[in-house]
C-alpha cells in the first residue's frame, strides 16, 4: 500500500478507546492545546444555567477538556448573566467589550468580541439554548487534533420533550442543511455547533459583526475557506438545540433570515451553501426530488429523503398556482352562473396539494391521540408559511438596502466586513 494512502487511513481510523474521556484528557495535555467554550447569549435565563452546569460538570471537573468557559452576554434584560455566573461561567458583557468600536445588534457582534475575551488555542461555539451531548467536545477536538484541520462542526437536533409548537417547527424547513463532500470536508458549519483554531479565526479575519440578522456563520466559514482553511463535518458531534417556542417567533426568525440575504449575496455572490446542479423542470417540480443533506457517497443515506421529503418551495408554489387559477376562472363562473361547479373544481385542485403536503412532511416526535394529527397539520401549514416569510424578508431587505443606497450614496453597512472583523490584538 502506498505510504500516502496508509497515512490517510491512519489519520481517519478511530477506535472506541480513542474517545475514552481519560485518554482524551491525556492526549490534550500532550498536545498543549487550551480549549475555550463560548456561549453567546441574549435573554436565555431558561437554559443558560443548565448548559453551563453540564459543561462544567462533564468537561471541566470530571474530565479536564475545557480550560475556559465564557458566556458573552449581548445585553440581556433577564437573569441570563447572573445565572450563568452562578453556574460557574465567566460572564463578559458585549456592551462593555471594545467600547470604542461600537455595538452591533446581533450574534455576529458577540462572536467577534468573544475572540478578545478568550485565550484558548481552540474555541468551540455553542448556543446558550442548546444542550451538548456528553461526547460533543470530545468528537470535535479529536478531529482537530488528529486531522490538523482549522474547523469542525456537527449537527443540531431538536429537543424531544419540547412543546407542540416547537415540535411542529422542528418539522418545518428553514434549518441549515449540512453538505459534506467525498473527502469529509464541508463548506459550512452551523453557528450553534462549531469549533475552530483561534489562529485560523484570526487568519480568516474573524467574525463580521455587521451580520445582525443571520448568515454570520456562513460568511465566516466561506472566508475561512478563502484563507486556505479546511472544515470537517462530524455527524456524531451532536447538540440538542431549541427551535423557536412559538410559530409566530419562528416566522419572524425566517423573515429576518430572508432580510439578511442581500448582505450575504453582496459579500459572497459567487458562492452557494448548497451546490447547484442541472435544474431541469422535472427535477424542480418532482416532489420526491433528492434534496442535499450530504453530497458524495453519504447521499444514499435514507436521512436525505427523511429530512427533506419535499422541495421547500414546491407546496407554496403549487398552492399559489391553484389559487391563481381559481381566481382567474371566477369571472367566467359568475358569467356562466356555475359557482357550485367552480367551487368544486377549485376544492379539487387545492385539496390534493394540502393532503399530499400533510402526508409527506416529517413529523418530529409525534404524540398519541389528537395531538399527533394536530402536530402534523401544523407542520404542513409551516411548509407553506416558511417560504412566504423568507421571501417577504428577502423582498423587504432588498428594498431597504436600495433605499439606503439611494439616500446615503453607498452600501447599507458603513464598515467593510474585513475591516470590521479584523482582530485587534
């Protein structure tokens, strides 16, 4: 066997003992790496104390993998800071950090400023409303140590014990889809579950605080790749992440994601999170079209179909077409006095779309009794509402950007991404 091939297999072959906590602690000690865990938080009193206690108990006291646990408080109005501090974390206020450089209202600002409040060689980021599995950091750090890559991340799964609205939201589109290529690398890591070498973060220019609505993680990952870094996806490094508690909150979130699209498209016009192949009409409309979850050999996994059984925009487009056709034929029905026939034909066109969508949407952790069907109906309705909220956000975001461009004579953001994100050490 060729020496290069042998080395490739050696670095990518693992044994159960490799992830034994004590073995990992000794390996980390030999490597000399310090690991910092950062939790950006804004009004997270419901969850922040529990996740800090969990990390301290498992990864600081029981197994010394984490050297530094920092909560970046983005101006919370509740007891987030007090509960995090009582649970054992170092709490840093984003408003009091780098005061001379101003304040940006968003998660990107907290991620950017966290680099000036941590000293770890490796920085892991976890949302304050997420619960890390016991092996989460072990999986991430082992890949960084063994493969020598700049960034690693994993999936975020919903909570099983969530309320019915959150469970319905967990079945809706809108969550980032991981794309993993043949060699195990990827082009994007979820912001609630990612870890990077701090030197590589600085080399990529740091996080951009001007991304206030969304895409702060996407922007940074693309700049990491542009700087020569490598990102790897570890599907077993899982965290449980709360979705929005209410449907209204979810739709507002999706609208804000859409509103952030113009900034992202301006900065990375030549990139796409999901690779685009040949898009024939039949492929676009096919309800069983394979959606990207993994690219490469992993694409054959059943997870592909289970997580995205419908094209995200197809239900709403089909419904809009049926309703538009019904509206266009209404004057003829009135003229011919065939309202009953028109109503029956319109119902016959709309009902199958609703029925097929309700039948095919994934239902996360369904309950028994009437709550199960109600959850399925709610999830199906979100497959119509989510694209509408996203498209409305994109439209309003482009309109606002165009207005500011006309009034100011320049782009909506007054600080260039590279300049805003540059580390100030």
